[in-house]
């Protein structure tokens, strides 16, 4: 299994757990520290596409590339605090 495939699988698994208790539309925030041309961005775009296919257009993933929300540790702290839904590091 490639690294990219493992990342996508982990992202989808995390998203599935997040939706298990959700009852209404949601926009999830995903942060990463790489440029938009990186595979992390592709994972976010793929996740957004799959969510729309499975749950409808009421669900979306807003992607914040290039450390817009801080470095890896800052984003991890934000995930732990509940201020950021997902981070790829």
C-alpha cells in the first residue's frame, strides 16, 4: 500500500467517524502545511468529492494549504481543542 493511499484511507476513516453522530450539513476544515501542488491537497480535494457523492452537497471540506493555520504542531493543537476538524502532517 502506497503512502498516498494510506493517507487517503486515514482521512476517510476519520471523516467517517466524525459523521457518525452528525445529523445536519457541515463544512469541515482541513489544514496542511504543504503547497497546493502537493499530494496533501489532492487528499483534501478527494475527500471533499467523496463526501459530496456519499452525503450530498450539504457537506464540504474547506482546505487550508501552505500552513495558513499554523505549523504542524499548531494545527494539531487546534484539532485537539476542537477548532480544526482535520490536519494532515
